[in-house]
C-alpha cells in the first residue's frame, strides 16, 4: 500500500518582463530613407544595422539556507484584489484544495495542475512535510506524543520525493499556493487533538524544516531550489482529520498566519477569529443527493457516507458513487452561486479511492463551473487577499445572509449606493435691517 493510502482519516496576471525595441533611422540629403533600409555602397551615409532587443531579464534568485528554497521575487499569476463597488454582485469564489499533495505513480498532482492551467484556476496544495523526507532519515522527525520517526501516512520513495519537488516547483510558478498539512497525520485517541500549542509549534517548525532542508536530507543535487521562501509562503493550513485546531490557532496567530481551513462550517461568508487575526475558511456542509442530511465538501467524507472507510467498494457501485459525488459538489456550488455568493471550499486528496471516481468527479465539477460569469477559481491566499481589501461593513452585511439566502431586493438594493450626504445650500445673502 502506498504512503498516501495509509493516511488515517475520520471524517492575473503573470509578471511580464519589459523589452526594449531599439531602432535607428537616418535622413539622407534627399530625405525619405527608411530606417534600417540599405544604402548604396558609395553613399556618404553609413549603413545602419538595427539593434536587437535585449533578452527579457530573469528575476534574481536568492538561495536560502542549503539552497533547498529561494527568493525569486513576486509570485507570478496573482490577481490584484479589487474592491466591491456599491450595488455590485460579489464574485463567486471557489477554492479547490488538496491535503497531502504528494506525487505518486498515479500522476494526480500533475493531472490537476494541467487542468488548472486549462481553466485559469489557482489552487492550494497543503503539503505534508514528510513527503520531502526520505525514510532513511525518519529519525529526524520528532512527532509530539509519538516515537521518533512515527507516521500514519508513511514516507515516499526517493523517486516520488523527486516528483513531488518538481510539481511543487512548477505549481508555485503557475500561481498556486503551498500551505501545510503538517507531518505524521495522527488522528483519533492518540492524535493531534491532544496536542498543546507548544507541540503544534514543534510540528510546524519541523514541517518547515523538511521543506527548507530537502537538499541536505535527500542528497539531491540536480534539482533546482524551490522558487519560494517558505517562511513567507506559509500562511495557512488544514489539520489532519480536521482535529486539534483549538490549540493550533493560537500558535498560528503567533506565527503570523492569515487563515485556517480546519473547521466544519456552512456556506456563509467568512469571518475572522482569534481576535480578528485569522480568517476562518472551513470545509462546508453541502446537499447530499438522495439524502435528507448534508455532507462535508471533501472527497473522503463523501466516500465515507457512501461505503464507510472501504476504499475498494464493489466496482459495480462506482458509477453511481461518482455521479452522486459530482452532483453533491454541483448542488453546493449552485446553492451559493444563485443566492448569497459565499466562497465555496472543496477539499480533496490525491487518492484513487474506489477506482479514482472522486478525482473524476472533482474534474467534472471544475470543468462545469469554470468560465461561468463571475466565477473565480482561486487559492486561499488569493481569497484572503480579496477579503482583506473589502470594506468591513460590506463583509458584515454579506455575513448576514444564511446558506441559500438571496439578498433582499437583489444585489443593487442589498449593497446599493450609500445615501449621499446632503449638499448644503448656499448661504443666504445678508439683508440689512431696515433703519
């Protein structure tokens, strides 16, 4: 069984380099000589050759530490946050996020990077730090409340570590976000739910160290440095099994993170928690076709409600399961797209549970909603950038809308132009008192 399958679960623009087009012209005595045109050999005017444009400058790369990571400047393909205008309908944000984010023989990391490129989408990849640590070096991992090197998701082979590094490198340059899913993925009675803030801090630091020291730990010398400074890139996470966030959050605040996506929420507009320091961006309860109850917007939770923890159910059931998963995601999308426009958050794993049907369902959903008017397929970083750019009063009003609730009187009325301040009348001319 591969490392990813051993997990324990419970539940635009690119920076454009300027080029200089250089050309020279001459004026002959008779006039009319075109720039760069040939001149007679006996002409007193020298022949001029057009100067080619210099190559586009490449961003300066500053290696960090042992050269595992680097600072290459501003990340490409990041939209500039725009502020809602009075009466404007909000965009429909959709975040496709991935827990673990390791590349195996199934090629799922590359598959969804290509899909994102085809549909102008950005995503968030929550990397498990152990996916960059060879098993031969597992003694470097000191998991809280577990023996040295312990892990419930195992370790990747050296080849798969290489493949993961190559995908992380390309993903960031394509505009995706690299978050963290921590390391050993411990759940349940002996899991992360029992960790103290200090133990969370240790787990975070180790996850960062595995990313920033992969070159030393692996011995790979033929791969380029990751093109980001992980100390700046890492601004949010999702905990294993959505557990332990109570003690994680204070630690996240101290580290300057900007959001958390470990909660179990509903389709409403986000709010800040921890004294306004963190955006709460939980997975969401969405309609579950054929049932009166709802399901969490994550592949594992849909699977669990179909066949329990059995990842290899009867193949005869797969087509129905895939359709049900796809329709659940689409019903969740339609409910918010046609009503309150709350950001829609979907969680996934690079897994082929039940023959890969959940990956197929997610792909169908992305293709179905991409390009719809007002839809923006973004990373969590891009979402919080946009939220932070909004008028807090407007966000408070948006948060007043319940799941599936449309704004009364439409968006123009609900977020309409504020009442203009009265224009003072010109002062009346003074009238002299009669004598």
